[in-house]
């Protein structure tokens, strides 16, 4: 304990703040009173005040928080007497408990970084107070119980509402997507599949039936022929342009934050950054509507990524119903982490994959209780979505498939090859997309976002319609590529070889809007005698070869158009386009492997020992749909660099665990190849492009610089501080007018530079404004006090006491601390800034923005790119 000297002429030595004393929760209740050095503590060798505390651009600032960290217990008063010497030294100091409260203290401004440590400490103090009070009355006991289960109730509500919202989005997307091809006159709100369900026909091809009218039929034209094709073509383009223009207009007029995927911003927000309005009610509404419109427009994008944004909006809105979360930004991020898991759960029907996605990809701070709540919320959301059954197939996703054939060992080679291809495609996609987005930001085109949306939509619709694989909805394409060939398949990839009589009987149902060619005329040369007949190994017919060429063209189209689509001003996700690209590659490789096995079987070539045992019975031993699934995972892994969560999501899609090894092999190969050419996934690359202050916890800092090399102030820069008891209100207001820093260290005096605490600019402004309104006698000459007591007797105007807004335990380091340690502190403690000292005296400050700029400088990048654009 600090000895206090009472003899005249002797000075009390200032207390060094180290280890346990840095933690406000572990200090003695009277520590604040005993901690303050006397005013007589002065040093002739004070630190020269040069440097810049913290830069604050009009668009971004790294920190804005002070807050009440006064740990003195209510009702306690401490008296510290100093005797001897002059009258000034004979005064008695009192720890006055009547210091005014300032509502609004401890909150954050827009584009600021939160203080994780302070918010967590505030919540612990609040929790201890509730626990202490719960025995006083029944009402306090009820409030204690409500506080305990409010987190579970909040995530339960998030799961219910997000599941219902996802179901409505799925239903709306399916209906509006089919509007491009026709309408159900008897019930216009039915999509094509539902319209045919209501038909009395016992057999129909695909979703074509007498109840469904294509647009040529609506206008009395025959469904076949050149005229019908042109009419369908025109309506396809017109509906696409209408939907895309509506989506872009809604976003630009009502919720600009509703564009894009949202996952880069969600990651940044979960890391502690404040973006007001990004998770608001208008963003939720417009994101949901815009998502339906954008997907229905046929653009190369998906709704699965934006569903994470939608779920986080729901979590943010509901958190305000519970002050425990609504008024504490660090606690609110626990709800947002669970909401991110809910978004993936309803997007892919993968509750476990959603939890792992939030843990691996989205969340910055993920305690164990958040893991449990995320799991519970994802479960509730999946149950609600299953109850709605938006796809009518008793599953949570449209492309749910099950495979009956196990994979064979030799197939690991093509699976790894698919992983390598996926990593290369993912890397190329990231590089080209980032270049295009950067060009969009700096060119004239970026000033006309609606025109860009219309141009991209027109080009997409015009090129996509002639190819049946690009014309159809992307989710339908993935389902088609994932599907296992059987008797019921009627597409050109694997339709059976029916007898001519059966072809004639079925041909009248062949007007499929996706596949106009006659049913079964070009396919695998297989003979089925019954529905239970095993699928035999067979040579590919001319229809399969034609489908291969169409798929190859679709792959090129998807790869190119997605580069220009991801980033336009409509809600757009990247999961589905990436899965589609990978599924096409995988299906093509699967068809090639299947024909290789057939060649081995038909030629009876025993030299091909790899196929001798598995494919010797004549049954098909290769499942091209499995290759499509592995390829989809490989490309998505190459684009996003996800690993564990991606594998779990993919095997939850298939309903089995026997394919975990192929998926793991492909995903790891994809990540290794991708990391060899660039470590950032698409979301991290967009975070860097937009200049968000995101400090990636997965990156290692391997340089040997010290805190002295990074701290501010630099040369010829001023270092602004506030003294604890010698500045007037006019001095402080002048400092606020002349600077735009977001916080100021409070020191004993300008000569000694011994640190007292840290006060945030926002808190200082609020406290001064409220004191002027509510406290009598406060004038410009009033002394601003950050001390625990007021000297008695006091001469002059009443002082302005602001100790309650002072952070008395700021994190401090020495100027010789390695930057590797400093970076770890910012990552693991969620720091907003740290103060730098030398021999106990304040020397400078390092903010999160300074750390990010230093990392950019060491990597030979532009340090000024760390801005919010």
C-alpha cells in the first residue's frame, strides 16, 4: 500500500499502475482516493509535450469512450489528511459521494471502436449489483431471474423471427423467379411447382402442366416455335430489368446499407466497430425485399450471404428490448454472433454449420456461453423454417440430396484435383473482383449505381437465356448438378434410355421451360425395366455430350459475370454463385471419371486395377453428383477460405457423413492453394478495400518494432493532455474546439506528466453540456476537477467535478514494449487505445488505427488506406 507522508516538505511518491492495479474490478474500493499524487509532485525534467494523440478523420475515428469506472462502494467516504506546513497543506480532502451523474456517458458515436474491457467491466459490476440486491425483495428476485434468462429469451426470439423471415423470403423468391417464365392463371400467387400440384394430372414433365401458362400461351400463342421463343426471351429480359431496377431503387432511396453481402461489415461490427444504421429496421426491410428482387432478376448472386445480414439486423433490433444487451455494445455482440449462426442455419439448413461459421469466420469474441446460445438459436430457426417448409420437399434447402453409393479410394485423386482447381478459381475471382470494385470506386461509373445495375442485368439476361443451365434459377442448377441419376431423372445429364413408344407417350409433356429438347432422346444408353433397377454403367449419349458443352459455357459465363455482379448496389451474396461454379466443374470431372470407369469395364482391361474391384459388376460405381458437391465446396472454400464450417455445411446438405473425407481433402487443398497466392478471402479483401478498422486475429505479426516506433506524438506534433485540477472550463472547451481527438489523457500536471486516467471526448462534451444546464454557478472560470475530492475551503466559482467520466484504469505499456505484444493486446483484449509511459510518466498513445497503419507500412502498403470509405 502506498505510504502517505504527513510531514511538511515531503512529497508523496506517485503510485505505479502495474498488473493488478490496472484492473478496476480488483482494486481496493478506496484505491482512487489513495492513488492520487499531491499537487506538489512536480518534476523539472517533465516530458516535452509533442505529438498527436489520435487522428480523427471526418469519416472515421478509432475510439470514443471514457465512462464511469468509479469503483468506490456507494455510501463509503474516505478522508485523507495532510498536516503541517502552510495553510494550503493543512486542508482536508473529502471523497464526496454527491458528484453528479451524467446520462448518456459510456456510449459511442458512429464509426467509432468500442472499449471491450470497459463494457465487460460495466456488465460485471451491474451483474454483481443485481445479485446483491436479489435477496431484498421478491421484485428484485424476479429481476435477477429475468437478467439470467434474458439472453436465452433474446436468441430464441431471434431464431423464431429469422426462421419465419427466411421462409417468406424463400417463398417470395421462388414465386417471382417463375414470373419470368409464365403465370398460373387460376392462382397467380402460386409458383410453377405449386401450380402443377393443384393440377388433376397424374403425370407431367418437370413442372409443366395444363394449369401453368408460359407467356406465349398467355397471349394465345403456341408454346413452341420461333415466335414463342422470342416472346419468352423478351419477357425474361423485361422481368429481369424490372426486378433489378426495383431492388436498386429501394436500396438507394431507403437503405444504402442494404446493398452487397453484408458479411464484411458484420465481421467488422463484431470486432467492435460501430456503424449506425447498418443493422437497423430499414436495412432489415429493404434487404429482405431487395434480396427477393435481385435473385428473381436472374443475376449471378445468391440470398444466402445476405440472410446473415438479415439475421443480425433482427438480433440488433431485439437486443434493445433487453437493456442488458441494448445498452452495452460488448454484450450486444454476443447476440449478434448468435444471429450470424442463425443466418447460415436458415440459409443452408445447417444449424451446426451455422454455429461453426460464426465461430470460424464471423465472430471476433466468442465465449462459451455464446456458443451454447448460438446453437440454441440455430436450432430454433431451423425448426421454424422446417415448419414453414418453403420448398415443399420436407427439407430446409432446395438442393438437398442423398447418395447411395460410397466413394472409392482412388477417387481421392480427382477430389484433390478439384480442390486445387477451386483454390485457383477462388484466387483469380478475388483478384479480379477487387480490381473491378476498386475501379468502380474511382471511376465515373461509381456515381451511377442504378445504371450499372441495369447494364449488368441486361447483359446477364441477354446471354443467360439461350443456355438452359444459365437461364434457370441458380439453386435449381445446383440441385440438378448435385442430383444422382436414376429412373425419375428427366434432364439431359442423366435421363434414361426409354423405348421409342415411351418417348412418344411422354413427348407431349416435354415443353419444359428449362430443357426444350424432347424427353429422353439423347442421354446415357441405359435400359430400365422397373423403378428398382440398379443404375448400370453406360456410355454417354449425344445429349450428355451436348450438356457438357453447355455446362462448360455456363461455367465461363458464371465466372465472368459474377466478378462484375458482386458489389453492385443490390443485396447480393456469393455463396450460391460459388457453389454453382464449383458444382459445374465437379460434374464435368465426375462425368469424365464415369466414362473412364465405363471404358475400363467395357474393354475388360485388367490393367486398370483401380477400377477392377469396384466397377466389375456392371453397376455404376461413380456418382457425378458427388463430384459436383465436392467441387462446389472446393470453389466456395477457395473464395471464402472457410474450412471446418464449410465441410459441416456441405455434409449437412447431403444428409450423410460418409463423404466427410472427400470434402475435407478438397477444402484443405483449396485453402492451401488459395493461401499460396494470397491469404485474404473475399470478405477480408473487401474489408481491406473499404478501409474498415479490422485487426484480423488469424494473421501473425512477425516484425521487431517497438511501441516507441508507433506511438503518437511524432516529431513536430503537439500532445494534448488535460490536468486533473488546474484547467478551467474555458481551457477545456478551447481544447475541444481546437482539436478533433477522441480522447485525452488526464495527468497530475503538465510538468510531472504522471498519468491519472483517460477521458473520452464524447463523454467530456456530454458532461460539460449537462453541467451547464443543471448545475448552478458553473461559469468559464470554474475549475474542472478530476480529483476524488474538493479542497476545503474552496475559493472561487463552484468547480466542475468530472471524475465519474474518467477511466482510472487505462491500459498502459512502456515505450520498450515489442509491437508483437502490443498487437496481441489489441487483438485479444479488444483495446481501443493504450497509453505509453516511460519511467511512470506519460509519453504517448497508440490507437487501433495506429496499429493498422503500422502493419500496412511494414507490408509496403498505403497506411492512409485505413479509413472508412
